[in-house]
C-alpha cells in the first residue's frame, strides 16, 4: 500500500499508521458490540438527515 498525503498537511500517512488506525477502530467496534451495542446498516442512497426545505430553515421569525 503506498503512502498517501494527509489532507491539509505536508505529512505523509505511513502504512503502519493506517494499519494502527484500522486495528484501533476494529477494537472499538468489538468493545461497542461487546457492551451490547448494535450497528444499524443504512441502505445505500438513504440519508440520515431529515429533509427540511430551505424556506423553513431560514424562517426564524416564528
């Protein structure tokens, strides 16, 4: 796996850093699931954000 540039910096992410991050994430997921947490799979194309028309967002007079 090649080194990749970290956005917004001149540093490069090393393969070891990426692997450590992946391992840390897997450990956090295992801990979450072990504590009774549930991971909900969201279907592709479905947003978790409710749709609010811009006109209602901007109406702060009410």
